[in-house]
C-alpha cells in the first residue's frame, strides 16, 4: 500500500495494394524495444503521485528500477496494478498522476533521473550493445496476486526477479515443484513468468501483501475496491 503525504501549498472495396519485397522485409523486422536496459534502485528512491480524490495528499511507492528507453529517456519503474509501469505513465485506474521522485527522509525532490543512473545505463548499453536480455532482482518485496474466482480467494507469490527481453519486462516467480536450491536468485532454472499464468491479477508491494496474508480488513477492502473498478 502506498505511503501518504500531505501536500505542500501550491462504401466500395479498396483496390488491391501492391507491396514491395523491401516493404515486406521491413514488416518482418521486430519493433524497437521500449526498454533497452535496467538498473535496480538501491537507495530507496520513491515515486510520488497524486490522486484527484484526495487533493491535499501525495502518495508514494518505492521505485523498483531505472530503465533506459529506446528514445534515450531514463525513467523509474514501479509494479502498478497489472503491469510494470514507468513513473510518467501512471494513469487510471486509481486516478493517479505522477508528480516526481523523492528520496525518503530528505528534502530531495526531483523530476529527472539521477545522473549516476543515466550514466550507468548508457555505459551498460554501450558494453552489451544490441543484446537485450537481462534479469534483475526484485528489491522492494513485490508479490504477484493470483485468483481464479474474481478475487474472492487469493494466492500470493513473491516476485524474485524481473526479466527484460525483446518482448518486454516480465515478473519471475518460483515454480515450487522445480526448486532445487535456496536462496532462489535471478536466473534460477525454477523461475517462470508470472504474467503468463491466466489467473494472474495484480502486483502488490510487500506491505500490503503481508497485510493480505494476515487478513487485515483495510487491505482486503482495498482488494475489493480493485475488483469493483
């Protein structure tokens, strides 16, 4: 569950189209990936966002990682409901709007990616070139929520890692039947994609995930609200 902060003031058929061989080859070429490289966030930087239902408050979530996009922009990523989302793209549901980044327990507020992360990602991209395959650990306690009955019963699984490849970024969880060693780390053979399971529903960070496990009424009410969205 996000942290809450009080705001400071402020007709006829078309003729057949002739397609050249060059055009066909271009169509078969894979689209440029949205994300090219990931770097985990280790300093606890948070994403701040507002919600029009609570005009006097700001909400925060810990950033998972920083990502280099194909257009050269570097943004923070956060598991947001059903997908991993960049901070500037936080939208409905939940009526969220990104405000900026914050370093907890400080007055450090900013809207651009930290320079050291930009340099790290650009340097890594120059070293690894066009090879887009990477796994990073989940450092914020993300849990994937599964349900086969519209969230009346829930199963939670800890996200161990996030895998970047040409098709996007995917949450990796342990297949308990395939675990042969502990701790389970990125690239472990037992890891499978959570979002390939048809019963996958949402992501929650560890705070609310633990409260759901404890049958906390407020957390269960939040899940019920998501179900009604």
